[in-house]
C-alpha cells in the first residue's frame, strides 16, 4: 500500500500541507514541523493523545500558535503524520533486510536489530504510534494496517525460508512472528537511553532467544509433559 501525495499531506481530510516540495520532487518536512512532531510524540507518550492539547504541543515545540497552525489543521494530522513517518522509517529497512541474499537466521538477526534501531532512536514516536493506533481515523488506520501486514508477511517469509533451509524446526510461522514482534515492540516501554543495556546488546539477546527457539526441534512442552504436576501449570 502506497500513499498519494495528497494523502501524505492530509488533503483528503482538508488538512493543510505540513511538508514542502523539493526541487527533486521528494516530500520533506520543514525543520519546524519536525520539531512539532517531536514535541507532540513526547507529549503523547507522557499524557496520551486525547489528554494533550494543541497549545501544549506548540509550547513544547517553542512555536507560536500562528506558526503551529501554519503547519497543521488539527491534532489528528499530527498523529497521522507520526504514523506515516514511523512506517517510512521501518518499511524500507525491513524490505532491504529480507530481500538480501542470506540465510534466514542472519535475516532474523538483522530484522531484530533494525527494529531496535528505530525503537531506541525514535522511542517517543514509536510509543505514540503503538499506543494510539485506535485513535486514528478509520481510513488511515486501514492503510497503516496494510503496511503493518506487509511487514508481518516479510517476517513470515523469512521464517518459512528458515524452515525450508532446515535452519529452523517445523514451527508455527504466525506464532513465531508474533513472539518476535511482541518481544521487540514492547521494548519501547522499558528501554532507557543511556541505561545498562544498549540497543545492540538488547538485539543480540533477543536474537539468541528467538533463534534458539526457532532452531529447536519439536519436543514436549511442559503443558504436554505428564511428568509435570498439573498444579504447577495452573
């Protein structure tokens, strides 16, 4: 799913342009509008989308209300643009990773690392996007979901590649992908810049956990093992 230039600008919703046309034809956001998006993402992360006012966004971005409304029509445009910005960062990185010539386990490691790069560098933005998905207008939500589905498909294809290569066991592809995405995505909640765990270390640990699971051959789980007392599983 791609977006037309009018959709990228929000024109279908009567939203003014928060972007400028370069001589090369690419859409680039002004430095001031990028500052507005960054301020909004932080406030959405702290207070939530619905509890944040447009005036608070302007104050945090250090722009006047007139300058703010030059770039935006309403708060919803900011949320839509944050989602668009997030997908435009993640999708190309995922596409490049899964399309390169490499074994599936190396691709899985790269996928996890790319996720962690985006989450660690743009944590406020990721938080706003993942927490406020249900706040999007239905038409935009459907388009962004289509892009997310495409990323899911790419990860599924890598897992299937690993099964075909014999690198991975006969795992449930959907459950394996959900485990990977859930583990990595949730790090936006607890990752702390400058903390004991840097993004590369987190990515290596996550990769080890996921690959050890994918590489293992089918065995009895505790839920199936009759040697485990039932009360220990309840």
